[in-house]
């Protein structure tokens, strides 16, 4: 099954996405850089030699890229950043190298996917985080006012 596959690692940030694709047949490494949004990334993934297996690390950008890729028929997995093995001697960290590392680890079977929540659960989590931030801001403001009144 891995003889005809293209493995892709994506380093996803809010403003940019770096991709590294490894064609198993030719051994060719293809790199790409994209701006914000998931549409150009999904278009690039759809244009690669099929079948494509892509992977990226979970982060603050959410799971929109995962959902867009799955809707386009591209197999995508999301992994936990803490579970990704990092070489101990590699001190230079760039987005392109991170994307290539993810592709190579996925090809070697070294990554374990996480369960991606549906849209409703993700929205509820976002709302809960926002509520906790507002509660913390209110508490800090109350303390600030009380300390101001004491002086």
C-alpha cells in the first residue's frame, strides 16, 4: 500500500502553511508555502500523485483544514504536538523542516492521530475558553480596583 503513496507533512500557522510532500515511488521531495486559509492547501493536496496521506499538528488554528481536506477527498490526520518525536541534536527549527519531519514520521508510521471533534464540540470548547478568559479579566479588574481604593 505504501508503494504508490504520497506522504505530506504540513506545518500550519494562522498566517502561513508550509507543506512537504514525499512521493514514495520516486523519492522526490516537494515543498510548498501558502498564505492564510485552507483552500490553496487543499488544491495543492488534490493535485499531488494519489493516493495522498497528509498530516499536521493540532494547534490554535483549529480543525478547519482537516475538515476541508476530508470534504475534498484527501485523507488527513491530525497529531498531538507533544507526541511527535524530535531529534535531540537538531537545534535549527524552521517551518519547512518541521513539515518534512512530519511527512517522514508519517511515512515511517511513527505518528498517532488524535480524535477530531465535530464542529459543534469545537465551538463549545471555544466558547468555554472565551468565558474563562472573561472571568479572569473580571477578577483581575476587581483586584486592581480594590487595591486602588486601599491606597
